């Protein structure tokens, strides 16, 4: 399956909350996010540490962006399907992956375009904060996973989000935004901050068995590369990592 360009009907009138930002960021993100401190040396080492053996397995990269996780999975023998809501990000992923992975335009807020039990694993790196209804998305991840399949995802940490947006009620699912300046120019990126309880309840109510939850300190290498980021990440967790397995409903 290859569906890289959405039709006008697929796009809808309003569109996903962060689509405009990521369309603008795509090229710069693909260039700089591979090796920056927050993505390349904080998010990804902790995410890949939770991914099981993938050789010969069918894996969904849910919110693939420019394709870093897809490439990592391909190198380890996985058969990869990569989806994203941003046509510009899918174009960057195509540059990286060529025809080695199936690229699919899809919205994680809607039913996924796959039959039941299609995948052995779902990997989603720093994507779910752009989804309002996690409960529906978790049910879809459960549906497309095979029995015993594994979900690995990272997201922004509720504590860090609330520290930056103290005007909101911690217990609400609130639409907020951050201003990013790391990828050339300033871009406002909207996302949903939510309490930890909503994250865990969505995973469990989706049918998953929680296996691991990580709140690690930053790698020592970040201190040498960017002491300010290292100091910030050492004070409290900014991202959260979870691995869950498909259980019996």
C-alpha cells in the first residue's frame, strides 16, 4: 500500500492541529533532527531500547516524520509501513527510504487504513501529543496489531508540559503551543497536554498490558554537546517512554 498524497476530502476543512507547522518544518527537521540533543540523543536512544526483535516482522511506524525510525527498523530486518499526516514529511521520508518501505498518508485521529492483525509492532515517536482522543487511537493500534504484538511510543511528559503551561488545569486535556526555534526561524507548534492518568488509562482501556515506563536522565554525551540542554533534562523528565503488549480484552 502506498498513499502519499491526500485528496481534498481526506484533508478535511480544519486539518490536524500541527499539520501547518510540520509542513513548514519538514525539510529543516529532516536535516537537523537526526543528530540534535532532544531527538537524536534523548528521544531515540530510549525509544529503540524498548523495541523488541524486528527481523522478519511487520512494523508500523505511526507518525514517521522524515523516516528515521523506519530506516532504523529496515536496517534490522523489519518490513516497514510508515504513515504520516504531513505530505511534506512523507516526501522527506521517501528521500530517505526510497522504495524500501510502504508510505501511507493517514490521520491517527481516524480509523487506520489497515486490516485487523496486520503488524507485529507499532512504533510511534513523539507523535501522540498531536492527537486529542488517545482512547480511540489506542483501540486502533490494538486492532491492527497481531496477538502478542507490541506498542512502543514516546510522548511529551505531562509534568514538563504542565511546568511550561501552568495557566492550564493539570487534569484537563488542554490545547497549548510551544515556539520552536531550533530548525531555522520560529515556528509555533500546537499540541495537547494531558494528565498522566489519561495516558495510562488510554493504554490499558485500549486492551494493552503495560510492560515498561521510562523517565530516564539524559545520556552523558548530551552534557558534552550541549550543557544547557543537559542541565534542563537533568532536572525533570521532558519525555515519557512506554512499551505495552497486546493482551486479551
